[in-house]
C-alpha cells in the first residue's frame, strides 16, 4: 500500500505547530510577531499589489512549462533586488504607477490568454517585480523588526503566486479556462482603477 | 513498530550527560518572586519580598497603578485604594512569575499571579479576575512547568520506550494525564496533603523503576509493565500529579479563582506534554525517513544513563529528607 | 537483574559522592541552567531559523547517503560554535557570514545544486559554527556555558532533522514537491538580500 503524502504530513504539521507554540513563549528577538504581521499584510493590503501577484500565478499557469516553475523561483529574487533599492532609499521613478500598471498589463495578458515568447514574458514580469519589491523594501527600515517584515512580505508574495497557480489548475477543464480569463479581467479592472487614482492629485 | 527503532537515543543521552555534569537537580520548583502588600492604613501598603530562587537574583520591578506613589517600602494609593493597572517590568527573564499577595485591612486576602504572558493585571475592588487573565497566566505556567521538569519528561520518555504501538501510546499518555490531573486537583483543593520532599524522591524512584522495566523489555523479558503500560502510567501519574501540585500551591492562589486556575494550569501541562511527545515522535520519524537509525546499543546506553541519573536524584532527594532527622 | 541493580547503584553512589554539594545547585530555579535558553534562542530568532530551514531544504534535496550526516555535523558544530562564543570576543564578521548563509543556502536550494558529500558537510560545519557562535553569549563560562551550548545543539538537531526529513518526503512523494522546495529556497535568497541590504546600509 502506497502511503500518501497527505497522511504523512498531517501529524507533522500538528507537531510543527505545537513546537512553535512552545517556542513562542520565550522570545529572543523583539517585534517578531508585529514585524511578521505587517510584512504579511503589506502585499495584501495594497489591492493592486494583491491582484497583480495573483495574476502572475495565473499567467504562469496559462503559459505552462517552463514559466510555471521558473516564475515562482525567480520572482522573489528579482523582487528582492528591487527591495534592496527601496531599503537603500534609491528612488525608483513612477513606483505607484508601475505597480498599478503591472496589474493592468498582467490582467490583460491573462484575460486575452496572450503567449509572448518566454524571454519576453520573463523580462516583463521581472520589471514588474522590481517595482513591487521597491514598494515593499521602502518600508523595511521603519519596520519593528526588519527581518520579520522581510520574511512576511516575501512569504505573502509567494503565497499569492501560489493562489494564482492553484486557480490555474482550473485550466484543465474548458469552463475553467473562462473562469481564469474572467479573473484576468477583474485584475485588469483593479489595475485600471488604481492607475487612474495615481493621476488624481492627493 | 519495534521499540528499538523509533526513539532516537542521543536526545536522552545528551540531556543526561549535561545534567550529570551540571549536578543532580534537587526538587524542582518554578522560580517565583512573591510580593506581599500589607495595608497598614487605609490606602497605604507596605511591600515585603520573598524570593523562592536559590540565587538571590533581583526581583522584577513592580509598576503600580498611576495614582499610587511608591516610596519603598511604602506604597501610598489614597482613597482609590490599590485598583487599576498593576504590572511588572522584566518579568520572565529570570523569574517565571511574580505573585502579589494582597492583605487588605478589611476583607479576605487576595493573590494575583503575573507572568511574561500576563504582565499586566487590572485590579478591582471585588478581587475577582476575568477569565482571560487566568487563561493567559496559567496555561504558560503549566507549559513551562512541565518543560522545565526534566524528571516528568524523562518519565514520559520512558513510557514511550515501553509501548509498542501508536494506539498503546495514546492509551498510556491518556492514563498518565488522567492520573496526574486527579491528584493535582485533590492536592490543590487541600483534600490530600503533599509531603513535597517525599513526593520528589518517589518521582525520581519512578523513573528508576521505569528504566528497569524498559531494560527488561529490551532483553526480551516483557513483564506486565510492557503488556499494560497504562497501568504503570496511571499509578505513577498519581505521584507526578502531586509533584505538579507542589508547584501550583507555591504560586499562591486566591480561593475565588482556584478552579479556573487549576484547570488552565493543567491544560498548560498537557499541552507541554503533548508538545514533548510530538517532538520526540517527529525526530524519531525523521531518523527513519533519512535512514539514519542508530544501533540498538546506543539506546541501551541512554536508558542506563537515565536510570543512573534518576537513581542519583533519588538518593539526593531521599538524603534531603533523612539528613535533618539524623543530625 | 539483581547484579544489574547493584552495579548501577554503585555507579550512582560514585556519582553522588563526586558532587560535594549536590543540593546547592538547583538547576531549575536558574531556568534549567542555561539549557533552556540555549534551546529557545535559535528557534525564536529568525536570523537563525530561516537559514537553518534553508540547510534542511538543501539536505532534503540530496540523497540519503549525503543528507543523513547532517544530523551529526550540524548540531555538533553549532554546539561547538556556541561554546567558542563563551571564550572569544564577538565579531561582526560572524554576522556577515550568517547573512551570507541566507543567500548561499537559498541559492543552492533554488538552483537545486547536487552538492557532493564533502562540500555539503563542509557547508554544514561552517554555517553550524558561525550560527552557533552568533547564538552564544560572552557572559557565560564553565558549566552554564556548557549547558547553553548543549541547548543550542539540541535545537539545531531537532530543527535540522525534521526540516531535512520533511523536505525529503515532499520532494520524493509529490510531483510538485521539488518545485515548491526550490521556490522556498528562492524566498530565503530574497529574505537574505533584503535583510542583508538593510543590515549593511543601516549598520545593524
């Protein structure tokens, strides 16, 4: 009888949770919880961030191999390079514009199910990664615990990609393809809205 | 599941080596600082500190409600009395808990337990604490108590070596839990008295006996203890519960909050015990997954080491009881 | 069995006699000696936890014949590092090595590099020593230092054993497993880049 991964992992997950509960009673570092939470929330609270990251996963699923596995592996690193610029306080022009624009462009790509050559898609997503990273990175120096904040926003971004890829599983069915494209339309709409807001003087 | 293959031996081996090096532990207690506040005139209290730490580590600093003026050893609170937010600084670094025992001019005495998880308590005139305070204070205390109680953990480890299937492990750990909950409850409510020295000596002896039973099993002479490990767990569990009780009575509880405090302390103990069992099982599983099982003799050495250490504790604790009688 | 009982009673008596004042040392009232703080410290500090997980991911992607030795090398070198920290002055170089460990380990995982056994074990020893050292405290010496180091060793052992074994299970049993682990590696690189950049520019 072949054991399934699910059966093996369930008790382990419980173990890890208990274990961490044990450790949480004595903190060696300050602000871990606060830093983690603010880091996790940063990509989620910016709505254009959130939908753009899900769209990355969706598009990866549409493009299939190799994009589906290259994206989740390279995106965080490129994003971190953008974040470094943010940490160092180097200005990146049009950051808000870039983020809103990325949501619009990625949404359109998914909605129309466009398949440019792999290198072009990678370059486009990489450019967007820099903008997103910069926005997260700029918050690092003011975080309660910069490391915890970093762990938080990288994890949140990765999980949003995962959400996109999981929705992309629907592509196996003809109707699922329509659902994914509808998601793309929604992403593009959010991007467009955010884009117009960047032009409205505060 | 063979008992030989599923517990990594060098966890106890290293712990035993470290402990044997460091010196045998005497009766283990949770380090607690006790602050008694006696009302001498209405609204004026006098501080008195009692440390239960053997090393005179400075006590945590109390932070009184805002309207109180502290001029050690007196605290003047005026008409409002000692009500409002009371907290301690730097709690949890050296002391697990600080207990404030309040002795007002009128009315019953009250005790409040502060921990790192519950550093602020809002005092009220009626003296009854909200449930959230009790949960936040006593679950960590129970958890910490079992985590620091190496003798309880060694006993649980011994039980894990004695059982031969996961289901038997569940029954055994449940029996241990039920038994120590019973005596913990009885002792806390004062139904039975706890001769602390004797209990601690017997707890050490229980580990020795368990080590001997494990060794018997490993030589292929499975006695009744291996067939019915939950009986062993239950019997000695009664004893270990008395051990937990001596820690809880040391904390000083007010009668009004006693049942809830007892419940959540016990829950904390169970969570700690489950966490320990879970970690040991996870590590054992990891060894199997990585095909890194250790030879059988390493485990035998560890069991001998544990038995030896427990024997040393037994003599040490027994000696502590007998010595005053002799001299 | 009787002979056995006699033997270890004798051993116990010998041990007991070798401690002149056993009752004076309350292990627990000093928070279990320093064992407990040594055990908790690396597990609650993300700058250790994250790269240690990275090492577990790396080991889990390699074969059993290579990875299982990490159970021995990493805990022992982490414990040794913590011991060394008691005698040597703290140095910023160690922190830089630790920052570097985020990126090196993360990259190796993300690229799924098949390291050979000596290289892998060499890495575990180097990073074990550096992380152990960074966990140590110069205020300790003697028995408390030893207990603290044993605590760090146990933490390293438990964490690396579970992380390596879980990684191995996931990468073997699930088709997407290796990709997920490589993605996690790239998260560690990203975290290392951001934190490293922050540490170097802000001078932490």
